[in-house]
């Protein structure tokens, strides 16, 4: 499955928990329902953090992967 087209991309490289979640929450609040947010993270805890975040908030984790540079990439679809 390929990544969906994102309306906004946010680079959260270098930030550790809880900052990636807090910044993603803020970015999602400014997007209309159904749009996709692309996140770039370096914190190794973010895969489980974003899975839990999506379960708790109702946003969809549309796609995730590890980039060639080792960064964690997420595409969240706003509820």
C-alpha cells in the first residue's frame, strides 16, 4: 500500500515524547476533516505513540513506514 497524498507535512525530527504527539495534535486541529497530515519523526517511540493516539482520538493512521534515512514516516487522516 502506498502513502496517501498529504495536505500538510510536518518535520518533527529531533523531538522526543511527548512533543511529536502534541505538535501532531495541534496540526490536525487546523486541518479540515478527511485531510491527511504527513509526519516525519526520529523518536523510536513514535510508532506505538501514534497508534495509541489514533485509537484514542479517532483519527486514522492511514500509512506508516521507515524511510531510507531511518526516520519514521506517518500519514494521519483527520476524523
